[in-house]
């Protein structure tokens, strides 16, 4: 996608957030925690957000080689490489239901991904969410299959483990939105009065934690 960032983008992004990152814990259940809260009204560019996503001080951060492109039309595109083992640790640490964690080994151990969609937050709840394009190792995954907008079956899906597994479940979009809403409340000190993709940036009004403590 052509997003290139510098160390200055990283410094600027962190300065705008006002969050102090520290590394302390090495226990899965407490490998990430938050404290305090402060008002924040700012925006981040594609370059600044890409810089942050590529240097997250957490041992269970599951993605690397990330690019996040925020388009002027309110959509965003994201690509990168995910590590399935770290994804399992990440999911467990943020309280993902065990039934979902148990399904993660169907994913490749390392794989490239691409997502395009829209999203926004209002009053710390998802106000808009949609995925319009998705790929895994350059293989398109039908968005109806991904979010359950259509009642697809394994016969209409690609003959691989991931799409076959996804096809077993309907109504996934509602479950994803509900899960995001739960996790927004889970981050102590975070409250998004408004967050949206706009004019090539992420605009944010609300509160962010004073401190994030992680294991690396």
C-alpha cells in the first residue's frame, strides 16, 4: 500500500496519545494492564498509526510488517503478517471466549492478511462496522462468509480449513461488534466519545489511559 513511516512518525504518534508505555509483567493473565486516564482530542495519520502498529511493546502482539492506509472516503486498508501462536496468547490475554481460542490453530502458523472496510465509534460503542474486502495469503475470503451476511455453506466456500470453518457459523458480524464493544470497556481509562476515519486520518475525541504496562 506504500505507507512508509519514520521514527518521527512514531514519536509524534506517541506524543499525541499521551500514554506512557512500560514493560513489567510476564504473566499471561496480567501481561497487559492500564491505569489512569486523560482527555484526548487529536488525530493520527496513516504513517503515525502504521508506526505504532509496528512497535507495540507486548510479547503477545500478533501482527508485524503492518501497513494501515486511511483513505479520504472514510475507509481504511490494513495489511501485515500474523503469528498464529502469538494470536492465541493475545486472544487469551484480552479475554476472548475459549471456544474461539480453541479454533485459532486452524489458521496457518504465519500468514499475510489484508482487510478493507469502514468503522467508527460513538459513546464508546461501535457505530459503524463493515469489512468490504479480505484476503489470507492473497486468497480472497468472501465478505459474506467472513461476517455471516449470507447463509453460506462449505460447498460454496473455498476448499480450505479457514473458509470451511467460517462457513459453519452465521451472524458473525453481530458477534464481532458485541465483542469489540466489550473490549472497549475492558481497557481501563479508555473512552471513545468519537472515533472515525476521516480525510485520511483517524480522528479521536475521548479519554486514553495514562499508562499501559505490558510484558515484552
